[in-house]
């Protein structure tokens, strides 16, 4: 699909979702979660041009939803390898129809992102931060809130990959300690990295989250696999912490995105699986791929409020 046909299809989808007064209708309880798009805009890296096409397909499917989701939340690694400006420019073009349709896009930083280059193409997103120097945002959904943290550890000049592991810096930890224990609504925390992949200074994150009454779950990307799981806070209230790893939108692993629906009692995350493969260049056999997809399609992860 070329850029002209994509923009035309996106425009038609937006018009098709409009009411008689030309105002799009939205489902306040529906959010789409996308992780690890890894958009590559370098035509010389021919073996990795396909992630951009996957993101185009995802955006097209979102715009065809009736009604539209109110929010799309991105969990980092928007850029392909080390946060090049050209990757962010290409990603901006692909995501723009969502903004044009009135869908709010929420971003976070992954280990392949770079804050300065990101901010050049997404200045409005960068300006929403509540922690200076990091991209930390608070989004209010219909029945809960979503705090997106910044787990990018190596924010170099974009000339190399930097460290793979993540961190929450001291400013983020202090913000969490000052705000999360008294949070009034059910609240999810999201980041690119899993809890166990983060350095967090003196903060014991599992224990801290387990002691916050309205904390509802931790959702992250980075591992390119759909994986619901649990963490445990033994030292506080012996409370289990709900965890969810998201698929990659299109590079390797479980390929797809997640529908996140909320009501007054909790949330349900549903995997929309589009494909599966092992890390390049290790392609699975057709039989293995089919069986993996059969086992994953339509899987759900449940979260409870209160």
C-alpha cells in the first residue's frame, strides 16, 4: 500500500465513522495498545522495511473500527534501531491519520528510542510529561487512569544502539512515591520494559506497587511476546500484581496489537494476533507457525479494580 492510497483509505474510514453532524463517534471504554513498531525509513536496510507496513495495516484497522477507540497507547521502540530522525518522520506520517480522526495518541520511550529526535516530530507528546527530562504522562480513561513511564536508559546521540536494559531514574521514582499511594482512581502503569528488567535505585518496585491500593496492573512491551503473568509483593500485604507483556506490532515474535476494554469493575486486554515468527533470520516452519498462532489467537488478560 503506497502513501497516497493509505491516506485515502484513512480519510474514507474517518468519514465513514462520522455522525450526521460530521463528528466521529468514539468508544470511551476502548483503547488500543501498540508496542515495538520499529519503523525503519532507511531504504538501504531492505530486510527491515516491513515493520512500517505492519504499522500502516494496524492504523488502517483502527480507523475501520466502529466506533473509534478514544486512545491509542504506544509502548516504545517506535524507531527501528537507535532513534533516527528519519524513522520518527516516517512514523509520524503513518500515525497522523489517527490524530486527524480525533484519537489521542500516548507515547513512551523504549531502548531503541531517543528523546531529542522523538521530540522534533512529536513535540506535543513530549510536552505532556509530568517529570522534566523524561516522558512520563498521565491519561484519564473512562474508568481508570494510565501512567506511562519512561524506561529509556541510554539516551545518546542516536549513533549506536545503547543499553538494552531499562531504568526509572530518581526523578521518576520520587514522583511515583509522592503520587501513587494516594491515587484516587484505579490506575495502570505502563513502560517499555518489564519490572524485572528495570533498575530503579532504592525503590523495590514490586513491593511498592503491591502496597498502593488502587494500582491495577503493569503493562509493558520490549519482549515481543504476549504474556500475561503475575508478580508478588510478599513484604507488604502478600498481594499479587497483575502483569502483561505486549506483542510486537511487526518486527518479530508475536505480531499484532491489543484491545484494552474497561468498565467499572476492571479491564480486559485482548490479543489481536496477525502473525508469528521467531527472531530474524530464524523463520518457523509453516506447521509450527500455525500451531503457535492457534494457541495465541483471541487470548485475554483480565484485570480487576479494587
